[in-house]
C-alpha cells in the first residue's frame, strides 16, 4: 500500500480483515484501519468483534473509492476460511519484506 501519491486532503478507503480470538476473520471497510481496529478492540466496532475480540489486523487492501472497498469487502467475505488465511499470510510476508527491521 503506497501512500506517497495520496494528497493530504484526499480520502482513502481500505478493505481489511481482522484475526479474531475464535480463529475466524472479521472483514470490513474503513477510511482508517488503525482507528477502526482500536474501535473493534474496545468492543465498539461491531457486535461480532464484541463477542469475538480481534487479535490483530490480518490484511489491509487500499481501494480507490468507497464503492470499490465495499465490493472488495463482499468478495473477501465470500472466500472460504483457507483462502482468507492464505491471503493474510501473504500480506504479512509482504509487510515483513517491506520493513525488515
């Protein structure tokens, strides 16, 4: 996800998956993944994550507009658990490669 080409006042949209304590993935869209994750962790994000708290952000994908983020959210929700897990693992691997610390 590149933020270099984003103007300061331009709104960004993201589709995300959270890994939850019950082993499932919660999927949603937002304009600020970190803020949204904190909302979910505090029990104020959704009824699902209130009952199944998130452990971490498992996947983030930036989209050009709200419509595209919402469409991608629905696509991700339809994926079988194994495909979501593969996507999350690949995303985590790519993050490690971008920031090897």
